[in-house]
C-alpha cells in the first residue's frame, strides 16, 4: 500500500465535505466494535505497505492489490470491522502470518474513491489495537483471528504527561513546517485538543520507517508512547535542522567567497595605484613590534624584514614567507617571564602531595628555589632524571611547574632523527619553520617555563639529516643557551631562564658531551612498601574517580595491594600496578552497576584472587638450611630485589672439573672461579686436604635456569656454598649475604642495597652478611625498612665463613 495525503484527495475534488486526519469516536461505537471482536471469530485482515494505522486516526490508502480491493468493498458494504496490519517487508506481494507485524488496529472503511488516473483510494478509520493470533484465506482475501489489545491512558490531569504531549506537538509542528507536503498536517495538528489523539496522529504522520512505528504502536501505556515519540521527534528535528544549516552555510560560503574575491581585487587595484598595498598589516606589525622587549639586534632584524615586506607585492611568493616569519617573531615571548613562587614550604607540600618518595629530586628543586629566593636571579639548572620506566619522571615535571607556578611544556625526543627539529630550517626553504624548541617556547607564552625533554636517551645520532644529539648541546649548555640560535629566526634567543628537565631510561646511550652538560639524578625503582603508599595515596583514589566511584567508599587493604604488587606485577614503576588496580575496581563497579552491591569492607587478598585470577608471578621464599652447600644470596633486578639460591654438589672423579649451570653471565662465572681458587689456597684453614680437588668434581648451580644472571655480588655466596659442601657444615638458619670477593679473599661493596634488604625481609631473612663499606648505604635507608634485620659487616671471606657456617 502506498500512502497518499488527504490534501491530494481534497484538491482533486473527489471527497465531499471536510475530511481530517483525526475523528471524534463515539465511545458507544468503540465499545460495540470491541464486543464484536472475539478470539473465536475470523475477520478480514488488510495488509498495508509503507504506512501504519494508529487508533483514533483516519488514513487514506491507495489500493494496489485486487484482493485488497475486494476486501475493502465487501467490508464497506457489510459494515464489517477489519484488522489492519502492516507488512514487515514492503516487497512481499502476498504476505503470510510471519510477514506481518502482529500488532495492528481494528478499523472500518469510510469511503472508497476513484481518482482521475483510474486508481482507487480507501479512507480507513482506526478504532483500537488488536493482536493477530492466526491468519488464513477464504479464497479471495486474508482473514484471521484477533484479540483486543487495550491501551492504558494516563490520568486526565497528569501534568508530566501534559508537558510531554505539548513538547511532542511543538516539535512535530516545527518538523512538519520544514516540508511543503506536510504543512497541512501541521495545521490539522494545531487544532487537535485531545492529547491521546495528538500522540496517535503524530505517530501516524511522522516520516519514519515502520520498524520504528511498530515500537510506538506496541507501547501499551500512552505516556511511554509519548515519551518515546518525543525522542524520535527531537532526533528527526535535529537532523533536518543540521541538513538545512549545511545547505545554508554552503550557499553563504560561496556567496561570501565570491564577494570577498571581488572586493579584494578592487582593494588591491586601489592600493596598487596609491602604492599602499599591505599598509594595514605593516602598520599593525610595526605597532606590535614597538611593544616587544627584544634586544637591539633583534629589533634591527625585525624592522629590516618589515621594510622588505612593505616593498613586496601580495601576489609574490616571498610576501607570505616574510609575513609568516614576522608573525613568528611577534608571537615569541621575548623577555616575558612568569613570576616564580618562592614559598619553599608550599613547594615542598606540592611535590610531596603529587609524588611519594623521590627525595633527591625534590631536594634539588627546593635548593634551586632557595638560591632564587636569596639572589633573585639565577640560571636554571639542567637536570636529567634517569631510571626505569613508570617511576614518574615525566609527571614529576608537571609537579615542579605547579610548585614554582611556571608554564609547562613537553617535547618528546624519542626517535628524533632530524637536526632541523631542534634548530629549525632556514627560511629560504619552501615550508620552512622554527624548531621544536622555539615552537614550544611560543606555546608556553613565557621565556622561563619548565621544559621537559622526554626520552633524551632515544635521540637518533649521526643520520643523513644531521646529528640531533649534537644540536642539543647548545640547548643544554648554561654557558651557551643564553644565545640559542634558531636557523629560522636567524636571531639569538635567551633560554638561560628555562628549566630544562631531561628524562632517560638508560644513560649509557647518551653521548658523553651531552651527558656532561646535565646534572644527573637517579630515580630508582620503587620498593614494595613505597608502591603500597603510592597506591593508597594516588592510584586507588584516581581510579575510583575515573570509574565514577569516588564517593563509594571502596578501599583496598594493605595486604591486597601487596598481593597485587608481589604476585601480579614485575616492574620498577607503578604503571602495571595502576592497570591491575583499575581491573579490580572495574569488577567492583560492574557488580555495583548490575546488583547495586558494594563491598562491606576493604577488599582483601581473596578478593584480589577472585578478580585477577591466577598469579603470574611469585616471590622466592627462604628454603631453610637442611642441606649442605645451599646458601641464600641477594640480587638486584630492574624490578626490585630478589633472593637467589646457590647450590653446590660434589662427586668423586678425576681432574677436579668445575661445572657451572643456571644461565650465568661472564662476571658471575668469574666470581665462581675466584671462590674456588680461594678454597684451594685456604684448604688448611678450612680443614680439608689439598688433594681434595684432584679427586672430586664440583658443580655449582643457580636456579632458575631460564633466567639470565650476572654480576659480582654473589661472590661471597658462592664461596660460602663451596665451603659448606666441602666441609659438610650447614649454613646458619635465616641468613643471606651479598658481596664481591677478590683472590685475596677481600670482600668488596656492591649496589642495590635497599632493594636487596627488602627482598630479604619479604623472604623471612633475619641476618644479612654485607661488606663493611656498605654500612653507609644502610644508614641512608629509613629505619622502618631495616627494622627486624641484623646486619653483620665483614671485610674478608674468613669473617663470612666464621659466622655463616655452623
């Protein structure tokens, strides 16, 4: 069925009297029709294509099928009620039960009209909803069994319903007035007083697909239907408005461009005759240049370029080059500085709030502020923060800028391969521009920002485009950067007040001259205890805020956070920890969104296992002293401290072979050789004969075999393991050790002390043997980290063996 408007019928003179889209239905007639409808009785079923009949509405339909014409004529003659259902697919000629929407409307045929072109149109009156139960054919047309499907109407004076209906009416009228074919419908809608009829009228006349109309028709409560209808109307109105706006803007843009083109031509012709081309631009630039705080040399360069611009034709390619150059000069903050906040206690407060730990970095920034406060003017330091990923090097720059109340800019140097990115291009080149240093200064709007040079260790060196690392030498040299020369500016710019903070993961890849110009501050990986504090103070509140659960009161216990750190992450920083906390809190958020349930207490270790699954990692635990030749050592890794076990096995054999397994590096192998040589030289002191090694083979193994291991700090551990295996003396319980040895048996200091001590505490170690020279490292560690551990300082291997072996 193809829809046709009543206005078309009226204009053709085929309908006598006035036919509107809405009719006032007598409740008695409606009640009689409802009583006629029973589930046992078959009534004619009329399928519609492309349109849908709603209750209380009159719809004209164009009759296209012979079966439909017979049905309509017979129903009009006998005054039968008919079930009107819309087709799911308009291309189906003979729809069956599954090809029809099962919700329809009972209607009656008011009139059948023959149009001048020979086609016929029927006027249908809708009454109430029905649901189609069964469909069959009487040989001429479709008949079916239906049941009444009543609607629910809101209370007569429901103010919310009244407001929704009025909003629907206003939006529908606006929408209908945008289309000439529906202006008559807008007029009819404006005259409808019944709110229920208003909703059904709009649903029937809205230009949307049947799959959306059926959703409206199936809404049993008229308030829900009205509310859903309002959403569709607003969507359609926005679409039509946007479409009209695009068309209008396109037309206006074309008109405006043509008008501006002709006006420009006239202005240029006049200026050409008067010799005043570009006078406005030049005057404006001259006025702006007079307010700049640049030096005499830069002012001379600016005036020279401005004079050159005044002599150029605006059609000349050089005109735009000079214009862009002058604009760049004017946009730079020459001699403009932000005022530093020199309140030292406030700076400490800001730095402590944003970052936990990092005492050396914070101390250096506070020192610089103290000097500025006393002297009033001082060259900014050039600092290089180096350390593993994820420890907060880059974010620390923001905190420094915040503490000092300076502007903040960041430049990523990772993969930089073109020297022009630092120094800029000469303006004689097509598309020339200033380098990233000058661009970021312009972006900052001041000449003393905190400038982060991120990933300085990843700058490419000696490429076909020059050497960016060497170009950075001038930027980062306090004796040179007061007159940094950018090729594009062709003028010196003062960078001495800029606080450059470079970040790096590995300083070994930074060229020595560049490294020499920076003040190196190591930002080491966080300890487990520090990570716990960072999680509690920063990560958990931050993730709760991100997930919209800020005020939920959800907390993670200290044991739960330690569980995530120890068994679900392996990193020096806290990036992966942040991801795991986010995953746990997402699970909590999901449960709250679905069930409205929040944890009654802080999340514990069992909750972490439930949300994160099986632990991918595990920390080594102390294995006791039940065996000869097994000694616990301490190692440093990029993700913190670890304990390791040195195992020595001795068997009878000729040749005195030394076997080493466990994926050991060259330095660690050398430590084993040195330890064995020491045993040979001091066999008398240890109580075994010198020919022991001629009759026995020695095998040293360090689990886990798949993990590479290297470094000299296992020297005393290997020596103790050898002595224990050879002398059959067990090692003292709950003891671990770290230190390098020499051939003379001297014990040398090693690094990573703080991380090693915490690893020992986690494993239940109570006594640690360490080089006497490492005492100063122990004293730098806060008391809470070393509490419960006894330190035994040694100078030679004999001291180690005297204490360690039972």
